[in-house]
C-alpha cells in the first residue's frame, strides 16, 4: 500500500490538493479519494494508519517526506500526554510556524 501512496503523491494535481488542505485530515481525504480514482480500495482510515505508522515506526516515509512532496507549509509539534506521544500539525498559510 505504501508504494501505491508514494506513486499517487507523484501526481502534481494531488500534490496541490494536499498542499492546499486545511488540515492533515483533509490531506488524507484527498489521498484516499485519489486512490479510489486510481482503482485502489483504501479507506481514509487505512491511509491515515499507513502514513502514521510509517512516520512513527518505520520512518520510511517521514512527515518531512510527505510535506516535501506536497510542497506545503505544515508546522508540527510533539506533545506527550502521560505516556502517549501525540503529533499535531497545522497548516501555516503564511509559512510562519
């Protein structure tokens, strides 16, 4: 599945959609929609799990990789609640985090 997502992210139109997404959830929705148009049956949840899993565990596709492909300006930070690490990202239209 990750190879399919990487392939999808080579599309300039999808890159623009991800770049213009107002949130990470919107970016994931765009990827899931593009995957369906390509004939894949990836749900938004599966796309999100795959991207999150790779970012946090395998580091094959880092958040920086995803954002670099999309050309967007996302500002991300890590927060730990008890023992759970949470990453939150916001789109910075002006490029300032």
